[in-house]
């Protein structure tokens, strides 16, 4: 299908930031955000799916190797302690790069 352009990218990014902000406000990080885990309805509204790797415990000091390699932040690949909030934002950046 190719890139969707800046307008859709902006629309998408606003929704993703809202969704992730809500999750993080509840103390939850997803850790496997990727295109395959984002559902889109007929009005182009997003829903995040597959919370299999999500956690709400010690989200700023995580160490487990979770996620999909192509969307994964370097600190996870390197086996370092990581902040789940930052990991989710990194994945959103990868997704945005792909769709635009």
C-alpha cells in the first residue's frame, strides 16, 4: 500500500499518544506495540490489542526481554534495565516511520 502521508501520520500519532498516555496514566506499559497489534475501524480510530507482554509492575525498571525485534528499543536487545514508558514511545516512533 505504501506510505500513508503526513496527514494520516499526524492523525495516527495523535491517537497513539492519547492511547499510550491513558495506559501509562493507569501504570501500564504494553512492550509490544507494532502494526499487527493496532486495530483500525471504519472511521480510522485506533484500538491497541494483544496485551500479552504488558505489565504494571516496576515499569521504570524492567529487565525482561519482551517485544518484537524490529520494533524493539536497543536497550532491550542489549539486556539493559529499561523504562517501559520509553520503550513504548520508541515503538510508536518505529510504527510512525513505517506508515509515513
